C-alpha cells in the first residue's frame, strides 16, 4: 500500500524546507480514546491562494492498542484479539504536486507491553507553499475539491491465539495483504478544498455539499460496550444505509434505515463485535458521512 508521491524538483525542495515544520500532538486529545481528528465530517481546513504562508493542516492521531480480528488461516476460521505495537502513515493518497505530508515521527510506538499496551498521541502535517496552491488554482480558477485517502498501518506484536501468532505476529498490516481482509487501513472521506480566497465561501471546517445528517451525527454512548444508539437529524423522510467497518476495513454490520423527519435514534446491537476502533458510514445513495466509535472491553 506504500505509494511514492510524484513531486517536481520544486516540490522536493519544499519537503526539505518543511521538515522543520513538524506538528506537535494537540493536548486536547490527551484524555481521549484512540481516534483520528478532525474526522472526515469536520474535514481539513481549506487551502487559499491568497495566503502567503501557504498551507498547513494537521491530523491528530491517538493510537490503537488492541483490536478484534476475524480471519481464516489454513482453512480454520479464527476470531482473535491482536495487540498493536506501533502505528505509521504509509501514504496520503491524492495529494497534488507540491503538497506533502510529514508525521511528527516515522512510527508511533505504544507505551507499555502486550497485552497491556498504552496509547500514544501523534500527528501529521499536510504542507504546501503558496506557489503550489496557486498552481492548482491556475488550472481550476473556480476552486476544486480533491479527495484524499490516509493509509494507516499497524504492527501486530502478538495475538491471543497461538496459531495466528505464527503467521501474523511481528508483521505490519501492509505486509499481510496475502491474507484476505488484512490490509493497511484506508481512512477515506477527506477532501483538500482549494479556493482563491476566503471570500469564495469555503469555510474552515465545513465540507461543501456535506450531508445534512453529518452535523450532530453520533453513536452514543461512545465508547460503547454492547448496545448504542445512532443519532442523526433529517429534514425529510428518506431511506438511509448504515455500514460499520472494523479496523481492517471489513464490513462487520450493515442495515437499511427508513429515516423520519427530525431526530432519528436507531438502536445498534454490537455485542457480536470485539473491542476496538470502528468506522461507520451513513448515506442515502448519493451523499455519505463517516465517523468513528469505540467498543470497550468492559
């Protein structure tokens, strides 16, 4: 899943200059359960061509320490807990020429020891100089939204299953792609929104054409043990689809919801899922919003 960025010579020079602009993890998330901020509903800030300082967006990460995994080894289906030793970013796919990403460290190693690893905080800067932003606008004077995918990789220290340990322990998810369902985790939904200036109406934290239900959409409580409610608002009745993904990108639950006018509160029975970080999407066939929730071990 590691894909090199295609950069011009000017872009390579910019990487060297930007190496001193590494981010510092935001203390706001020190007490949070693992996750990624901003989520794809809030999205990244806009890039404006009239900003002489260029572009500097930060994604904060709180690492995962363990997660439930379902896989088949030698024809044997296994449900196990994997203990995660460290994380890294393999790629931010979709970045245009002149833009780059710089994590505050190449790998985020969890504190503690298996099975009692402790989450750590990290961050990734997405950077570009003003000339790179303006180069995009010269070809797209009305502005453009560029989809981005962040590929998050995790190294498995060990599992609670001796058979699985012989196959996957000590490997990164990206090194286990021969096993169906195992891959670096693609976090999709981010958009790099490039505009001439702030007067063009691209807010710092709202997505153009964001689904109405993305505002206030949540799984409550979060973290959850076995039962939770999906809460969202609609301005008109419509058929919705909910999908839940585990940390390996596998669909672990899906259902259609006949959404009603106003607040909707849908029960989610999660007692068949193991503890860990999960992604969920809610869409109507045209627009989709995504967020995360955590299933706790207790």
